[in-house]
């Protein structure tokens, strides 16, 4: 299956599920501002094709300053702006493994997008554990 088909399936299934939870943005970056934090979702496609990971993170609504001094306001922040130890990959069974969502192994993009939606409760638990 092609990347375009996967993008279409994500836009049909995953993006509306994020919108229902209050997220704004567009592929590949989404954010939701709450009272004390901004929740982040970033989809990173495999450079060789056929798969992607979904990284989530949260940060203060006060914004983020990189180690080189660049300030990024909360409403421009992406999960990739944060250090890898401040992010979580959806579907990862352990801290040293990653769950790639594959659409190149005979699984339709629609099935993959729906499988990803099943991980949103996991993401909510992760974000809620970080809220103060």
C-alpha cells in the first residue's frame, strides 16, 4: 500500500478521533492545550516506507526552551522538539522496544488506522499521569 493511502486512512479515522479529544493540527503534528499542559502527538513515517511510529509527549503551557536557547511557544511545540526520554511511543510494550504501525505487510491502511485509534486510551493514561 502507498503512503498516500495511509495518509488518507489516517485522515479518515485517526484525525477525527483526535479532534473528538480536543486536538488541533494536521498530519504529522497535533496538540491539545489543557489548563496546565499541552499534549502532543507526532506521526513519524519510516524513511524507507511502509510504516510509522506515533510519539506522544506533554509539556507546560509556558512553552519550551531548547538547550541552544530557542523558545518554542506551547501552541507551536511538537513531540519531536522534546528530548526522546520525554516522549512515549504508542504501542510500545516496553521501554526498549518500539511498535511500528506497518502498512506494507498486506494489512490495509484502514485496518492500521483503526488499530492506531485503539491506542488513544493508552495515550490518555500517559498524558494524565503527567498532569499536575
